[in-house]
């Protein structure tokens, strides 16, 4: 064009024969820039996801109570109120308000769960059962009970005498004039081995009085109830050292009715 001829590269001076840097590694630099942009985008997305996960985990759990008529009431946590026009806002409900205190049914459930954990055990699961029962106590009562266990060596006696305990709750009634205090009547049955390694059974009817303390609902304890006082009184009891050791609290489906 315009009468000029393109010179051969070999005819050019030495410096002009070298290729420009952007002609040699331009594709590599373009790929590197793309990867850097993609890495920065993924990093920002990961940080946002982590922040959202932390925010969700820090929110208190939503506790909903359903009464006998089927009405649902939020007693703890944050709920979203949605109306006809869409999202209306957040309804904040305090978990420690007097109107959100647990009901009598929840108190009965806590009493039943504690007695089942504390008085139903075998040498194989006594540590787990006692641990579950201790976690349901207040801090002071828990320390007192643990010190009593150490002094009397309760766990050692249970394993040495192969003690097996079971309980059948007959009634759970609240005490009049005493808030969160329940009186329980139950049949208790204990199997153990004596010094001669002979098994005998103790059957008794006991009365238990339990006082609960409400400290506020939480994720670990949705009811907010802990055991603050517990005592046992034996009313009727007998011992059986017969050769046929039968449990009076277990259902025997293989027995033929007369």
C-alpha cells in the first residue's frame, strides 16, 4: 500500500525482531484477570453467606404453645406477621413475660420426665439417667445432689449390687396454694443382690413432692422450669425373696388369663 513493501522479520534490526510482551502472554494475562475477578466474587459471596448463617444462629428459637382448643400462641422468639398486603413486620414477643409463663401441663411433663430419668435405671445406664436428671435441677440443688452421690457412693452401690429400679407413676397433682409444686404417687420396684448374691425385690408405694422454679425459657430448656426441691416418702412396701422374681410393673403378654 502506498508503494511500500512489508519487510521480512529477518531483515529488521535485532531489537525490532523481538515480539512485544503483550503479544506473547496476552492470553495468559487475560485468563489470570478473569480468575482473579471470579475469586474475588466468590470470596464476597462466601463472606455474605457466613454472615447470614451467623445472624440466623443467633436468633432465639420460636416456641409455640397449642392449647386444648387448638389455638396457637407464640410464647418465645421472633415471628413474622404476614397480612393481606404482604410482609407487615416483625412481632417481638418476650420469653420472660408473665403472660408467657409455662402452663400446668408443661409442669407435669417436667415432673414426669425427671422421675423417669431419676428412678428408672440399670447398672448399664445409671450414669446417663442420673446425668439427665441432674441437668434438670437448679445449680444449688445439683451441687447438693452430686455431693450426696459422692459421699454415699451411689453409683458404686448400684453397680456392685446390680440394682435395677423402675417406677410407674399413678398421679401427678399440683399443691394448692404453692406455685409450681406437685405431689406425685407412684409404685416403685427395686431389684438387687444381697451379700449372698441372692436377688430380692422391694415393692413400695411412694409419695414424692417436687417444687419447680421458673427461670425463663431458653434454647436449652424451652419450658424454663428446673427442679429446686425434691423429697420421697415411702408409704407401703414389701420385700420378696422368692425363687420366682417377677416384676409387678412390667406387662407380661405371655401370661394366659385364667
